[in-house]
């Protein structure tokens, strides 16, 4: 047991250092890579990561409804989206549902949202969630292994993409974290002749 606890603490410290380095790098950046971020393989990757972290304890649904891609940094957007997915799983009890949805928004933009059926967040905390090390519940964070930096990373990644994070939550019912991208960031998606279904993305090998 002592060895296992030492391993957990070592992993947590490693993750903390990695998150601090990521955050300091993002804060020092004025620009980002202007890739054509292929959202089909991105969503496929998020599905695999969610299922790996959940280990069968949650129902994971990924809905690719937008039919467009995003101009920006594949690396940074993956970091942001995967942080939201990991948080959703971390704060949702076994038997809950995680839904990742990518859809068009009014005005020509798009939204990637991560919803859960987890504990939910009391309203007074919502405005401060993206602050470094801000904790809603320190005891629950210790149990789940979060560093307290994930949402700060998400906020900075979105700011570099002229995008914004919206958070809606209800205690006992769950939360939805939505990344809103403006029309300037939206690009047409090349048709994939192999794509039979928006929900079962075939481009896993590219992720």
C-alpha cells in the first residue's frame, strides 16, 4: 500500500509539473499554429481517451453534428478538449453518462460541448473555476487526482483561438462545458468517402 501511494503521489507531481509548464507556455504565446484541425479524428481520439479513463464505468457518447473543421492548433485544442473530458469522467460517479457533442452555432460558428451527469457545481463557484488551483472540493480533488490547472489551460487555449468557455451546472444533475468558436475559425470539412456515420468515426488511425 505504501508503494502504491508513493506511485500515486509521484504521478500526481509529474502531472502537476506538466500542467504548470503547459500553462506557462500558453501564457507566453501571442499566436498559435493555424492548422486545419480535422474534427472527425479529434472526436475519435476523445472517445478512445474517455473510454480508457472511464474503464467501462460510464456510458460515453460522441456526436459529430457540425460537419465542419476548425482552424487553429491541433495540439492545443486536443489539450483543452481532453481536459474537459477527463474532468467530466473524474467528477461523475460510476453509471453516469458523458456526452461530447460538436455542432454548429447561430451566426456561423460552432460549439464543442462536454456534458456529464455528475455531482454538479454550486452556482457561486462557477465564475472562479478557471482560476489556477481553484477547488470546489479539496477532498474530492484529492480522491480523483486533479491538479487544479485543467480549466485554466482550457481558458488560455480558447483565448488564443478567440473562443470562449461557457459553464452550466446544476448540483446533483451534472455540468456542461461548452467551447464556442466564432465563424472566422470555421472551415469546410473535406468529404470523407469512407464516413458512413457521424457517430462512428473511421479516422482513428490519423489521431
